C-alpha cells in the first residue's frame, strides 16, 4: 500500500494521480479533513495518524511545507514505525542539510529515502506533468521511478542523496531572479509609456522568452492576479533561505539571490506575505 502525507495545494492533486493511475491502494493523512474527504471519491483511504501510515504502507510520499514539518513527521512517527525495506519519497522542498541527514538516519534503520522535489505549477500537478528531481542511489531511483511517472513527465536522477533537493533549490533560485527581472521590465515599460502587454508579447518571440515570462509575467503580473493558496511570497522566501544556507555550505556568493530576497522582503512589508509571489512587482 502507498502512503501519502501532506495534502496541500500540490499534495492533493499528486495524491489523486497516484490513487487513480498506479493501481495501488493509497492511504493518506493530513491535519485537515477537507482534502481527505475530497480524495475519498478517488478511492483514497483516510489514516488517523502518521503512525498508521507508517505501519500499513511500504512506500510513503511526503508533500509538506518545509523543514520543520518534514522533521516532525520523519524524526518521530516514520522513523519509529516504518518497517525495514520500506521507502520514503520526499516531494517537499527543504534544505539540503536536512535531506542528507534523513538519508543517513533512515538508512541506518533499513529504510530507503529519496529526495524527489517537484517543479512546475498546481495545474501541472493536476495533469500529472510535473518535473521531478531525484536524489538517491541508482537502485532506489529505479524502484521509485514507475511511481513517479504517474505524477510527472520529466523524471531526472540528479545524483546521490541530496542532489535532487540541491537541483530544485537552484531551479527556484533562477526562477525567483527571473521574476524580479520581469517585474523590473514591467515597471520600466509602463514608466516609458509602452504597452506592457505588447512588450511581454514581444519578449516571448525573442531570446528573453521563458517559463517565468509566460506563467508569472503574462499569467500573473499583467492581469494583476496574485491569489492566496498559490506559491506565496512566504514560500518563496523559505526556499531562498534554503538556497542561501546551501550556498554558505558550498562557499558560493550569490548576489542575485540576495537581491531577490530583498524584493520578497519588500513584498512582505507591503502586506503581501500570503499572496502569489509575483506580487513582488507591486513593490519594485
């Protein structure tokens, strides 16, 4: 049986795809009952606790907000109650240091751990077209890859333990800096009296085209749509903090990442902490 812990904006559709596509029974747990009730229509069972998931499942997926939640779930119930030979697949975005620690601690108990953070949007999670970046040994990757194929179309083995998480953090660092650049482009276009829509449309036809331009620039900045329960300023800052922590460990100076953090901090000061992070354009 497959276990799934964490049914937030990304976790719920990912869990649904595993339940409807894998042919395996899925048992899920979340602090909130609403997603469990919705997923019951797709055959997902509701666990009463993380411990129940650990005791009944031999492969457990995590989709949690950050370091503290992953620590709480892993260091207690999963570490104590998973059977040897089980697998833990962490789809969350957390620090590289925590990921490497969990690889080691689970391994000492005979449990296989893979960091497998996901990229792309909630819509991609719903369609099962995520990009998944995996850090694990080769045998573990081969074991979990068929399951990951139910949630993503790009499954990349980035290297050993921690490599998936490191690659995801680099991905997000580049994305955040792109969004800051797009915000500055939008501000400059408008101050110069240009049509921002026409400028972005033209950029999509040239070398400045990007995923960020199409989804964050055109999709959010132009229509000024910055909903809550999307990838918030708060979440973006969390990921950038992990990036900067990783950079300190690697002795890398990331000035662009620090500038992106400053842009996010200004968004928080303006009261936009819980809004979709391209809202930073409002304080550029």
